[in-house]
């Protein structure tokens, strides 16, 4: 019976070792989740700080680095608005200047707030091609 007793002891030992390793793995996973949650919290706080800075540019006017970044943000926001207007024009849509809702270019008033809509931009004029020069018979 010594063989079976040794076998049982070895199996129990292996099971205990597997249990310990599984416990370590579970604990490591929990720790990684905690790290990830804390990183997300830091990102949220950093984003909130950034929103505060953007919303209150006068508070940071003395800092040229922040002032430069704020100017870049304003330029990017203006470009976004230009691109959105171009997209709307391509889709025969016009944005309400009062509430921002997109409406059909055929509409005179916003279907959301009732404000008068701006006239849609005129389509670009077709390119003018100069007339071809007259051809002369060869040999003259």
C-alpha cells in the first residue's frame, strides 16, 4: 500500500500547488483591474482639468504654453465647424444657427426650434474654360 499512499500524497501536493498558483493568478488579475481602474480615474481627472482650463482661458493667460494650446484648440474647433458645414452641404443639409440641428436645405425654418434657417451656400461656379485657339491650315 506504500505506492498508493505515496501517490495520494503526491496528488494532494500537486493539487495544493495548483490551488496556490491559481490563487496567485486570481490575486494578480484583481490587482491589474485595480491598476486599470485607477488609471481610468486619473484620465478622468486629467480630462476634467483640461476642460476647466479650456472653459476658463483667462485664468491661464499668463502661461504661454497653455495659451498656445488653447489657440490650437480654438483653431481646431473652427476647422471642425468648417468641415461639418461642408459635410452638411454635400448632404443637402444646413445647420440651424440657433440650436445646431441639421435640416434639409429646402426648409426655411428649423424643425427642432423653429428659428429661421440661413440660406444654403451657393454651389461653386463651374470652371470657365477659355475657347480653343483657331486652327490654321498647315503649310500657310
